[in-house]
C-alpha cells in the first residue's frame, strides 16, 4: 500500500465514468467509419504498453486496421496495435520515444485520458489474443469495428472476455482486516476472481475464508471499477466478520491482521488508481450508517 502519489478524493473511481461516446450502434456502419478515419486520431500501443513521447501518450493517424473507440465530439477516436513490429519500429511508426505502462503514467494523466487509455489497452489485448475460434480453431477476423471477432470457419461471434473479481474490506468491531500477500511488503484488502456458479456475495465469503480463515456474515456492495489489466472488472464490497479468528492459508497470504483506523492511516498511501483506495478511504471516515 506504499505510493508517493496522493490518493484521489473519496468516491472517485479511476478508469470509470468515461465521457467518450462509444457510438456502439454505429460500429457496423463501415461507410460511416470510413468518413471518420481521415480526420480521426488513434492511441498507439505496443504489446499492452502505451506509446509515449515526452511523457505524454502519442496520437497517430487512424489507419484502416485501427479499432474504433468512440466519438470525441465529432472526431473519431481509434486505437492502433503495433505489436507485430519490434519495439524500435513501433516507436518510429508512432513518433514515440518509449513504451510505458498506463498505471505508471496515471499520476500525470487526467481522469478522462486514463479511462480512454485503459479502455483501448483492454480492447487491443483481447483482440490480439483472440486470434482463433475456440469452437473450430479457424482464424478470427474483425467485426463491429474491432469490438467483435468472427470465426472465418463456423461464423461464431467472439466477444471480449471480462473477468469479474471481488475486492472487499472486512470489518469487525471497528477494525478492518488487511492481508500481506506472498512477496509483498505492504498490507492490502482481500480480493479474488468470481467462479462459475457463484454469486458475488458467495465469492466474497469464499475468498475471505480461503485466504484468511475469517468467516463473513453480512456483505454489502459498494462500487465497481473498470480494470482492463488485462480484462478485469473489480466489484467492491464491505463485509462483516462473524468472529475475529484468523487462520491464514500461507498460500496467497503470508499474514493477515486486524487494524484500527489510526493504524491504517499510518500505513501510508495506497495505489491511487485502485478501488481499494475507495474502500479504505470510505472506512476511514467512519461508520456510514
């Protein structure tokens, strides 16, 4: 939970609330898209990293293979994936001087820019990895301006995969539960992916029990956050433990402890772009009911 960047205000969830018009109803209108490309802009990526010049994400021409992201006013915004080139060639093609991780750029980006870049990164990651049909093995081709891939053999439509995960702040008698994961220095809230045949509340109870041994009763949904790193959706909860007993699994967690508000505040800054900050900051200001 260590970071020198100030946390965003309580209630602000990065990578969410994008103002860009996704124009989903027009993604199949090839003629309309062709009118946007000559005057459009494209965010450029190389293997999940944003191409940057002088510390700022570059924008390039919207080529025919660029994925349509949406409308910025009347201007089309696209995303280009230069991953098939080597890094040097990709930098030259985009007029960039380096390739950078979006989360590393976050402190210097405005909320809208960060959200657009995350959106582009997630979509391009899926498109690059969904090269073949899982049903018949034939090659997949772009459809719906890059938001759908279609099997060239059986015609199956392939949609972007989104992986839901729960993240939870567990409370018990005015303290909260934080764990230290294997290899990590700091403490954080508990989280895990939702499994098939499982409700979100069930996932919260299972993950907390598996990692910390703490039994959870009441579970309350608080907020969600887009997390395309590469394809997540984070669902934030608070939960009440039925007892303070801890039995750490020693697999994912090295340690888990109950913390007072003063102790949590003393831990220092958290990752400013994570929903974890929202959950913890909300708890730090005191009871919500």
